[in-house]
């Protein structure tokens, strides 16, 4: 009886939720979008001549992959000039080994181009979730938004350090863009969770939105890859999962402490407000639990109203808020969020159109790069959180926590907007229906 019940749950998906009517984007958007991206990248290339990419994190990935190939203990060594330890699960090591065939500079160029294409693909899949049609128009819109994102601090730092987060983002967004009836839905989230634990919150989101099969697929994918990692490298798996390296937030914060401006999580905000360097404090734990519950509740409510792209962005930002450490380059969710806000401005009517457009612009501003100076006095791009170090008075506090405060404000606005929308158009809950078997 229990087995039959579980089997029934695993083969059921919720009925279709209301969604915005499909919109066909005009094909003429392609040319200006591509021109904007080409111009932005050309200017970015000129800038990189003066401030080249360092690839610090990529060097750590390559160092870990080389240790893996040579049979050395991956997690007991430090890599790069900063002596960074390898911080990812063992299953990631085989996929990074092709980079060892290149010299470090060539690997950084390949990694950067791949990251740029990954962000473009992420935006492409987000347009699908928004109900947009017309491949040329969608590509043009994604390219235009990417032209702006290149000059945001999260994406620039991703390229500058050679970070992996943009590929994790793509896995999650591409997965959620799949139809709920797809048998492969959940695989991308499971793979992403096996690389970094943060996307595991999307499994909870799938369960709360009654997409049981997708949640089970995600969990099984994560478990299967983790077991495979243990087979490939049993010693490293013990160090990572059993010895607790996976859950030790003191390692990435060892040289800076939670108050470091680059840590834009709730732990960083609480530590800065309290002037404390205590890790995993009770105030932070309480704030993280409340934020996690509120974020998931808002995401589920948005999903029920057919706003799946907005719900996805809310969960993405929630993972960053509740994480013990969320470096500034983790905040790549601003890309899909920008598209969601642009779509909101497009759908607004009458007097609401202007404030909706202003909101879309204002939400991106805190993430942009602004001219600043380094210790040598040279002009370099700096995010608002870094410029806060030179501020005084009341402006300093909101500036240093600009990313998280912006997201909290957006969450509050989304909750108010959703409440007003519900009053105008109540939506009845849909019952789950069995999945039709796909032809073999």
C-alpha cells in the first residue's frame, strides 16, 4: 500500500497553472541586441587590457584537478598564491581535468568565453519561462541584457576570478524552463546541487509546489553523482562529506571573517550590524530560518499565480541570503531578475508603467560597476559594496549591504504586488493529475 502510494506520488504532476499569455517578440530586436552586446564586449576587452583577469579561483580548480590526476590528496593542499583549498565535491574533479591540458592563461580565456555563453543561455531560457516566443527576438533581448550585465560586479568578478557559479546558474534555470511533464525535469537541479549545495533549496521548492517527480529526480541525481564521486575518490569523499569540509563555513571566511564586504549573505549583514566576527551566531540562524521560510512562501505564491520565472528568481536569491557565505560573484541571479522586471514593466498598464520601468532600472544599479581607485591610485571598476569602504555616516551601512537590501526590498514589493493581484484575480488551487506516459 505504501509503495503504491509513493509510486502514485512519483508519477503525478500538478495541473497547469495560469501563465501570462505568450508574446512573440519582433525579429528586429536581434540586430540591435547583438550590436549592443558586441559594443559592450569591445569596450570590456579594452578595459581588460588595463586590468586583466586573474583567474584565481580557476587556478584552484585546475590545481585540484591536477592533484586528482596525480593521485594526491586534493583537500589537504592549498592552491594559487593565496593558498586556496579546493572547496567543491569530488564529483567535480573529473569534469575539470580537460582544463589541465591547457596552460593557465589559455584555460582562463576558454573558461571566460564559456561563462559568457552560459549567461547568454541562462537569459535565453528565462525568456522561455516568461512566455516569449520568436527565436530572433528572444536572442536579441537576451543579448541586450547581457550587454549590461557584463558591467555588473557579480559577472565581472565571475570572469575576473574564473568562477564556476555561472554554470551552476545555467543548470538550474535550464531545468526549471523544462515543462513540468518532462521526465528529465530535476536532473539539472540535481547536478547543480552535486556541485554546490545551495541549489538544493530548489528541491524543497519543487516539493512545495507539488512537483514530486521532479524533486525525486533531482534528489536521485544528486545522490547518484555523490556516490559516483565516492567511488572515484573515496578518500576525498570522506574528507569532504564525513569530515565535514562541505559544511565548514570557517574555511572560506578564515582570512576575512563574516563582516568582510564581499560576503553579502544574511550572516554578513548580521555580523556587520552587530560588529561581531562570530560565525553561525544565533541571531544569524534565526534570520536565516525566517528568510528561508518567507522566501519559499513567496515563491510558492508566485508559482500558483503563474509567475514561474519570478518564483525561480525568489528562490535563487533566497539561497544566497540564507547561505553562511555569499560572495559578491554569487549574485548572478540579478541576470534573470532583470528580465523578470523588464517583463513586469512591459505588462504594466496606465500609471503603473513608469514606476515599473523605474524599478527595473533601480534594481540593477546597486550591482553595476562604478569607477573607483585601488591602493595604488589606479582607476578600476568597483561595485557599490566596495565603494562603501570610503563612505562615512548613514550612507555607509546600506551601501555595504546593497545586494541583500536590494533583494529584500524587491521581495517586499513582490509580496505587495502579489497581494493586490490576488484581490483582482483569485486563483483556485489545482489538483494533481497523473502524468501521461511518453511514447518509447
